[in-house]
C-alpha cells in the first residue's frame, strides 16, 4: 500500500510497537474522523469509519464506541480483526453495528482500504426515495453507474446480512443502504473521503433542486457516463484526493483545536 506522508501532529509520539506505516494510517484516520465532524456529517457518537492496517491479515482500525469524533486520536483508535475482536488491549469497545458492513467489505474487497458510513439529512432523504440518486447535476452525474443499492433489513448487526450487502455492492465503491444512509469505500483514506464528499454534494444538490419544484434540465446518459468515468479515473490516477485531504486538514487545524 502506498501511504502518502502527512505532517505528524505535535506532542504525540508513535508507540514503539507500532510500525511507521500503521502510524501514518492511524494519524490519517484520526484526521478523517475530525474532518467528518468538521464538515457536519456526524451522527453523535454513532456511525463509523474504518481503515485497513497495512501489512496485516485482515486487521483494521475503527473508532472507540462512545467517543465523539472530536475525541478520536491516533492512539485511541481500536485495532480489530474481521470478527470484530480487539487485537490490542484498549479500555474502549467498538460499535457492534459497524462489524457487519466493515468486516464484510474488508474481508472481501482487496481494493478497498477505507470505508466511511454516514447518514446526513440530505443523504438520508435521497436514499429514502425509490429512485435513489439522480444524475442531472454536476456531482450526481459523476456517480452514474457507480452506485449499488441494498434493501433495508434493520440495524446492520447480523452476520447473515454480510453476503447480501456484498452482492449489493458488487464491484462498485458506493453502497446506498436504502432508508438508512450511505457507505463508500476506496483504496485510501484520502480517496474515500473525497468520494464521500462528492456523494454528499450530490445529495445536497438533489434535495435543493427538488425543493424548488419545476422540471430539471436533464443530462444525457452518455454525458453522465463520461463524467463518471473521468471522475473515477481522476481518483485512481491523479493526486486530487491527496490534495483535497491535506488542504482540508490544514483548514480544519487553523479553525479549531485538535486533541493531538
């Protein structure tokens, strides 16, 4: 895994047992939690973001359940296995609702190293609609053909739903959890949050346009497909996501104190 360097937070030291690669991942994931709060996408202490631990057999990092996202640090992130068991001692436990989704994806999709799950008001509104996401605005067009849809089965706690969620996701990187929220996954933390930002903007635009009433100017499906292909290519091959992530971290750090 090519983990891009990011400025290390002052006043916090890497534990001796932690590899440099894992520490980079912990720092970036902690920043990611704070960015989600900074953007106003949190659901109190709920929801979850996970990231694979480099060079391990299925271990991933996730937030301690009960902490606000603003309380997450590189040190208090939990390291768990695909069954949700802690592989390092911690005074905290993980949110069991996260294991079905996150462990399923991390266990089956080698191309996904970070998963984010949110249900902001715009996203929750869109995924409640029969047609789901539209593709007639700048951001919605970028999602054309890139979304899997999973029927609502209640709170995602149970082992037997894993197979069905993976079938719904297929080879895509965006999963609509109908009547619930969204889950996105990408090959890095930077790419995953950039993708979620695009999904969030699409939901916001769709809700605002729907509230205005009147007919939409529809985008031809060929143009939407072209937009989607280009966006996917930019995420894979350019440094857009890294630039976005580091810029947002800089902005956040100038506007609010962090605990690390």
